[in-house]
């Protein structure tokens, strides 16, 4: 009995210690891959892809379908019978991400509708309710291992289906007459997280969401953070596990912050936040996260590539979303864009991976990323968004002596001269890459 109590006590201590005792250097080590890789794929996939955004003449739904239609939960659950992704090919999904230059995949193990896209032992509201006999997360985990990408899960804290989520919906006709029991819900959620980490892990990230409703508190957030790290100590957890997030800008403000990094949504911060503050902007390619067959408002590949550069130039990551169909296919415009981004990344990847934020406050013509070399030189990657028609480009205020200047993916000569205003470059008249062209400037010392 005493031994058992001691063992329990040390588990509890260890769980709280994880959060409290990490030094900034230890955190930096845990965050190293995230900070290096910069680019990930977000996937929103669930039974809402069956109605595909449409209900009773309205065509603007996505993964919030259940909440927005206020359909009885029992009726929504019928969609699971049509969720039959016979064309799902995990290897193909992972390869599309990899070829785009993405290094990690964050997929919705469970969204707000509570449906798990795996085979859970703790509920039938998961793949077990579909005609599909396989486990997509098991297949994705295997494919990620083979292809060398990190698998990560988005897991919703809020749950519109589970009767014990305290702000139970009035249209949840599957709930019993007894009131919700939030502690029982938390045990269920932790149980599923344990299934996810022990079966499909080690994972890269646990990406929580739906933390804004009242039943979720900062204490519960801390407890969940510690619990997840006790299952996998080196896992990374986003800040939506806590209560500190201030709206869509996604960064923690004031008290209530828990988690390892900020999560701007559909926006990129105006500037970075300096070393030691980690963040990742998540963004859709069209207007919806979940599959919507009517939504053809696609961002151009050029915008997507420049968003990635923008994030990297501010020391952050870019998490770009795809909403697959209920058959298990990426929409064709997403496939195209991933391939085009991949062609750009093949030439320019060194200007993204392992870089740090721009040393310039502002550049009139684009963005900059940089990499320090061990020999005390620095590589400046100048991402020229507005290519100068006369070929003259000033790198304002740069005083360091320049070793060399070249274009990525082009043999054209780049001449350089130090002037009192900064380094003056002479570029070819035509930009070598229509999406974004990069000048690599090797300089002495730190800029
Ligand atoms: C929002 C939405 C959700 C989406 C998420 C992605 O918080 O609730 O549907 O999954 O953003 O960041």
C-alpha cells in the first residue's frame, strides 16, 4: 500500500514538474525540430465531409456543420454511415505533403463534433460507426514513419456530441436526462489521448482547440498539458490547451497561458516576437477548413509561397490546410497548389528550413531570412517580392562586407557594391521565379 502510494505520488510530482521545471534551454531543445522545419500540413477530415458544406439550400458549411445547422445529434450521426473513404491512400497523402516541402502533418483525430477518425476503444463515435473497416490514423502513422514526416494530432477539447461536455447542446438528443459530468468527460478525453499517443506515437505535436468555452479553465489546461507530457515528455503542445489566447491573433496575453507556442489563425503577425517565442500561423487554401464542394475561392500558389516566406521571415511556422473529401481525396486545386509549392521549395528550401527571423525591421521590396554559419559568416536570403524593373535593388542599412551574391536557381550574375545607404545589388531585369525569387548574400559577421 505504502509503495503504491509512493509510486502514485511520484507520478503526480513528475507530471507537475514537467511544466514547472523546464529551463528555456531545455525548451529550445524540445522545440528544435519545430523551429527548424517551418512548414506543415493541416488536415481537417471527418463526417462533415459527407454533406460537403451543403444543407437545405445553404452552401456555406464546413466542419462546424453540426453546430450551425443545430441538427439533432442522432441525425448528424447518420452521416457516419456514408463516411466511406475507399480512395484514402495514406502513403499518397504523406507524399503530397513531403513533395510540397512540408515536414509535419497535423490531422484532426477529433474535431468539435466529437467524431474520431480512428478506432477508439472508449466510444463507438469514431471509425467504428462507418462502413470503412480500416484505421486511417494507423495507416498515416505508418506512412509518416516510412517517409520521415512527423505525425501530429489536432484534438478538440470542446465536444458537441459527448453528453458530459458541460455546455451540452440543446439539440444533443443522444444525451441522457442526467446532467453532464465534466470530470467524467475529462477522463474520457485523457483516455483517448492516451490511445492516440501510445498507438500512433511518438507524435510531434498535440494541437488542442475549442478551449474557449466556460467549462475549460486554466487549471484544467495545466493539468492536461502535464498529463500529455507525462505520456510523451518531448511532445510539443500548442497554446490552445490553456486560456491565454487572445482571439484570432493567437498569442497568449496576460494570465492563463499554458502550452508551448502561439497559434495565429488565418493571419500572420505583423512582426515576430523575438527568440524563445514560438508560433505557427494556420491557414486555409480556400475559405473552409473542412471539405466544402462549393468553395472555389482558392488562394494563388504565389500567395501561399509568400505567406510561408512571411512566416519564416518573422521566425514562425506556416501550417497550411487541406480538407479531404469523404472518399479520401484531396480536392484537385489543393493537389495542384501543393505540387507547385513543392517545385518552388526544391529550389529555395535552404532559404526556409533552419533559418531565423529577418534582421531588418522593414524591407520595401520583400522579406529576409538568415542563417549564421560556424565560420562567423551569415547567409542572408533576400526574398524579392517586388522585382525592380531596372534591376537595381538596395539592401538598406547593411554595413557588413559582402563575400558573394547569387540567385537561387539561376546562374545569372548579381553584382554588388557597398554604398553609404547600404548594399546596392544589380539584378537581371527579369525575376527568375514568378512565385518569389531569392538572392543569397553571404556576408562577414552578423548583420
Ligand atoms: C477554429 C475552428 C475550427 C478550426 C480551427 C483551426 O478555432 O473552431 O473549426 O479547426 O479554428 O485553427
